[in-house]
C-alpha cells in the first residue's frame, strides 16, 4: 500500500474525470490517494510526504496547462526520484495524431522526464463550450472526422486503457 498524490489540470472536466477514475482504482487496490486540482493547490500540500505521484494534464492549443508545467518544474527532482507518471489527455490521441513534440516541450519546460507516460483520448464537450469555442472545435472535428453534432458531448476516452494504466501503476507502487 502506498500514499499516492494525483495532481491534475483540466479545462472542461475530462482530465478531472480520468484522474478521479485512476484515484478510485488505486484506492480499490489498497492505496491511500489524495487528488488535487493543479490550479488551486492546497497551501499545506507537501508532495514530499507521498510515496508516488501521478500528474495529469490536457492538451489545449498544443500545450499542457501552465500550472501543471509549473508544478512539475517545482517538484521535478522529487518526481524524478519517486515512482511517478505523466498522463496526457487530448483529442489528437483519439485520431492517432498525438504529437510527441507536446511531450518534448513539457519535458524541456519542466525538467521532469517521466519514466511512465500514458496518453488518453479526451472528449468533445460541445455543450460546455462557449459559442466561439464550439464553432472552432466543430471545424477541427470536421477535419479530423470526429463527431460534429454540437447538440451533445462526445467522449472518446478508452476506460479499459485507463483502468489498465491504474492497475499497472498500482503494481509499480505495491
Ligand atoms: C479550446 C480547446 C483547444 C484544444 N486544443 C487541442 C489541441 O491542440 N490538441 C488536441 O489534441 N486536443 C485539443 N483539445 C481537445 C482537448 O484536449 C480535449 O477536449 C480534452 O478532453 C480536454 O480535457 P479537459 O476537459 O480536462 O481540459 C482542445 C480542446 C479545446 C476546448
């Protein structure tokens, strides 16, 4: 059993949902898990009191959240030392178009080279976007042959893949 910290970045909630799923699975496997939103880190958070850390972020305009890069930079030595993983959430993953340059930029900006990296497909949350974002995302969806029905949200996350990752991480920290 390990004490695990999950720090996530999320714009419309899909990475939060994935992070919560991983937390639930790790708890089921007997771990103690704290999950925090990277944009509003608790003042008393002490990452060094954890035995393993998972950092999750979503891609927005080809970049991960700045506050997640900042968390990784601040704690890069600890992340390098502990069992840790970086989880990426993007729509490109759904179409097989994940860009390794996003990860390379994250590594060069944060100084943390994650030993474990997983990329999961996110969601097209049309109902949560404002008008402009909805139109932009619809255009991108048209080009990439994703769902263009803006009257609903469309989830592309492969939950079996997320569960497999959580189980592998649980094995790593066991
Ligand atoms: C404004 C906006 C920009 C996005 N830019 C990208 C992008 O550059 N590449 C990509 O693969 N996905 C992109 N996405 C898709 C998101 O990564 C995907 O919707 C993900 O589920 C968002 O997770 P979140 O709700 O946790 O932020 C973008 C989504 C939005 C709304």
